[in-house]
C-alpha cells in the first residue's frame, strides 16, 4: 500500500496489524520548517520509501513523467487528508481542467488514483465532511463520490465513533473504502444488505439499521460542474446519512447504530500511575478557577467589533473529565499548560487536578507508548490530535484484506 498525508503513521500501524505492507509513504507539513511528523514516521518505520515533500509536487512529477519522484505501484492507497481542505467545489470557470480549487488536497488524492490506478483505497476524515458546506449540505462529499465514480470506483462509507467499538476515546470519523470495478463481482457494493452486513466496513464493525428503505436514495449528477452548482441547494440537512454505498453514481444511504458486545475501555484504564506524572502536568492552584470558568456554562453580554452588544452562551462540559467513560476527542490544541475548555483535566487519586501526558494521549489513539518521543510535548499532543484510532483502521483493514485476497 501507499500512504498519503501519513502524519505519524496511524494508518500504517493499523494496516500493518491487518497484514498490509507499505511500499511508499508521504508526509510534509507546510506550516513548519521542522518536519516533526515525517521524522517520527521515519524513526519508527524502517521499510519502504518515505518522502517528505508537498504531495502536489510529487503528483506533478508523476503527471509530467520527469522521474523526479518515482512511486512504485501499489494495491491500496490510504490517507487521512487535512480536514480544512475539503471544500472541493468546482466553478464553471474551473470546468476546463479536471482539477478543482488549487491547494485543495482532495484533488491530489484524485490525481494519485488516476495516475496509479490502485484497485483499492481507504480514506479517513472528520464526519463534517458529509455535511459541508453549510450552503449546500453534502456537496463536497457528492463531488468526491462523483469524481471517483468517473474513475470506475464504487465506494462505501461509515461514520464510526471509536468508543462505540470498545476503544478508549470518543472519536467520530468518517471512513471511506473504494474498490475498482475490475475487482467487483456482480451485486457487490450496492444496496441495503451491503451497508448492513455484507460490506467491507459492516463485516468489521457490525451495525443494525435505524431507518431507510430498499431503493437507492438518489443518483448523482455525473457532470461535476452541474453537481457543484446544484447539489442539495435549499436542503436543511445533508442527504448523506452515517452509512452508505455508491456505485455508478447511485447512492444508498442509511442511519445505522453500532452493534458491539465487547468490553468497553475507559479513560481510567489507560492512565499512568500518579507517581510517574511529571510536575508540569499538574494544574497550579492559582489556575484552577480559570479552568473551571472556561469549562463552565456561561451567558455573558459581549460587544462585537462594530460596537453592537450580544449574548455569548455555551453549556458546561465536565470538570474534571470523567474517567469511568472513554475520553473526549483529542484535539490538536490538547498540549501545553494554558487553560482551555477543550483540553482534558482529570482528578488524581490523591485529589489533584492534572492534564494528560503524551503517553496517555498516544494510548487513547492506540499508538505504542512513546511513539512520538523526541519532539516537544506540545507537538506530541498536536500529532495525536491529528492522528486516528489505530484499532478502527486495523479492523477495517483486515476486512479489506480478506476481501482483496478473494480477488487475487
Ligand atoms: C489529518 S493529518 C493525518 C494524520 C495521520 N493519519 C496520522 O495518523 O498521524 C494530515 C497530514 O497531512 C499533512 N499535509 C498537509 N499538507 C500536505 C501537503 N501539501 N503534502 C503532504 N502532506 C501534507 C499534514 O502535515 C498532516 O500530517
């Protein structure tokens, strides 16, 4: 397989557990000079070719055949592409070329699929992807589906909260699996039974149906510019529900609920002993009230830059965090001692407040302890905020592996 947007290698960790082998990977962070993620990736993984370069430049090179970058062939393309970048709309003025907005990394994935033609792909992103943008709910995902359909892929997707399947973090992400028609048997990758039981994702992460009927929900317009202009205009909600499958532009989509009978793992199960927590992770007494304020419910009169008054309101979130449930989602801003509404704070057995350590954040995503050691702690937390729950990827990867093995 080839891994794009590799970060610190969450996809690879999961997929190697499932028996996949990485031949080529890419990770490049545009906003920093030091390439912490790429360095971490290379330190932990010794096999395969790793490249640290803007993926757009690599794709240009493949397209121009200038041999500056050579990417070996692969069966599976994977990646969690940066989530701020899924605004993929094409406007009429961009219609001449196949690519959409410049700098939008989805189009690099599409270029890789077109140039390398792997039989399978497996992508991950925030679940908002199914609902963006607000003016045309679901349009961006519709364009992604239509572009891969054009290349001959059928696709299934599912929004999975890792905690629903026994992982210690409530992390809700959309997982997207594509298979080229050359690998499909008649009747596969379509209909309700694919989503509910037969599909690659349903076999890995069982569900029961919540709503929906037998017929395809809708057919996507194949002209991408028209689709960009018209999809879901005037809709309040996205037509894409939390599970679905697309073949030849036809979309079946249902709301499903997870079916899991295993043991759940909670935040308390992954904590390190209090005696091993460095001092800097304990909250200073003088800051406790700020943390409480930020996490508390509020309704405050504020003034906007134009001088107008408005009420700012938000509800309370637990302070300290519950440890007898899975953790909340780790965000990229989880590191550092500055008080914040979104960082986790727990109460220790001796009654002190503390933040989570880098190793605990790694455990919440299922990475081995000290995977990101060697970079500043704030960056370690950032990497885990960007990464994914390795065990979810491993389960889907295993199911995809057995699907692929039956076709070789
Ligand atoms: C959501 S993160 C993926 C994290 C990864 N799945 C993991 O387990 O760590 C997206 C990654 O894409 C990288 N990235 C952003 N722009 C890029 C570009 N132009 N070329 C290559 N990589 C890029 C970011 O540095 C980031 O690590």
